[in-house]
C-alpha cells in the first residue's frame, strides 16, 4: 500500500496576501482558487516539481502556526538567489560543522547539510534544504 502526502493545510490571516506571496515570491503554481461560499474559499498551490500541494486556508487564529515544512532543492545557492530575487526574504544559507551552525553552504556539498529559512507574511516557516539527487 502506497501512502502519498498530497496536501498540507497552511493557515493564513489573508488569503489574497498569502496567494501573492506563494505565487510571486516563492514561485509556486496555482492549482485551485475556488470561492465555495461567502465564508469559504480554497486556494491551493504547488511548489515546482512537487507532488505535494499546500492549501492556504483562512484561519486567523492559527495563522503562522505551521513551522518546519521542508522543501529540498538540488542547488542551495541557486534556490537562495532565486528567492532573494523574487523578494521572498530568505535567511542566509547555513550548514553544520562539528555540531555547530556555520554561515554559508557546506563546502563539501553534502546532502542534508545546507539550508536556509523563509517565512510567509503570516510567519509560517519553511526550511529549504540541499539534496543533490532531489528537487528540480
């Protein structure tokens, strides 16, 4: 039996603002923007190359509560440069050496050892992580 994660709900305070951030600053693809009723709207977007999407659901009380979602990319420097250019406001790239966090990418390019953070306008947090054999 295969179990595939296909959708993660990300609570936001303003769906239009969140939609603009994920499409424009993060480069996600819009799959659904459906207004089911005056009080119910579904906005669904997918990171390029991913099989899993996010649903930007209006929930002001929980906006910003999602932390630690990981996106893996084959080139951490290129991913960082793209998000800087798009205005996503990522943190700097870091890696670990002897259990200590050090600025910059892993000089040996080891998988799972270089990463940076980015937060949406509500504070939901993402980790972007280098894995050479995965990502687009």
